[in-house]
């Protein structure tokens, strides 16, 4: 259950940072930071890593015990944020047949 909380938390924060109106004014649009803030896979990695680093200070999940755990959490967050970003949009679940 902790892993599910982690995945949903990282997906939510990634979506807010990449697409949320609240950060529209401050979100970079050019250069390397612009690329980071426009890619849910890239931002998802750093969000997962950040959540992994804050794990000792919050009680929502308890998943880390080493540096490698934090990297793996970044990878899990990156993959699931990207996958959910491609499946779910503002209009709901997106299903496209390509054949």
C-alpha cells in the first residue's frame, strides 16, 4: 500500500509541476530546465528522488533505507508518471487504436 501511495503522490506532484496553472508564471520554457518541466518522465524521476529523500520526515510511506533505494524510487516514479500521463488526460482515460 505504501508503494501505491508513493506512486500516486509522485504522479500528482509531477503533473502539478509540469502542467499546473499555479506554476505557469514561473515554469521555465527554454533550455535544459524548460525540457525538464515539459517532460513527465524526466520530472517524474526528480520528484521520486525528492520524495525518497524526504521519506524519513514524513509518515505516508516508509520505503527507503539506502542511496540505491532513492534511485529506484526515482525510476519507479519516472515510469509510472510517464505511463499515467500518456493514459490519463483532462478529458479522462485516453484509448487510441493504432492499426
